[in-house]
């Protein structure tokens, strides 16, 4: 499975690793992804999502059902 957040769409970005002598080499910045299991009470089932820490905060703020509804409207299969 790819390193992509299912809610926000965050994915790895690239940049430079800069040494003390200012030599630049390419590197990847990975998103802070967590596997989280939620109980979706409206459908009476458990769902497992791969989320960034920002997406976990979004779910806490807006509610799981609203976030899942938006994901399904955008075409995600849950």
C-alpha cells in the first residue's frame, strides 16, 4: 500500500539533504501516517484507515461520518 493519507491525500515529497559541508543529495520527506481503526456507528461496522496526523485531527473536529461521506463523494471506496 502506498504512503498516502486516505483523507488529505498527503504523499511523500522530495527535497535536499544538506550536509555540514553544504553538499546536497536528494531525499524523501515522508508523511506522518498512522493506521487507525474507527467504529462507524451509522453503519454499525469497523473501518481501518491510513491517516496522517492532520487527518486524525480533522476527524476529531468534524466527526467520522462527515469525513467518510466526503471521501465517498470524491470517489474513495470505504
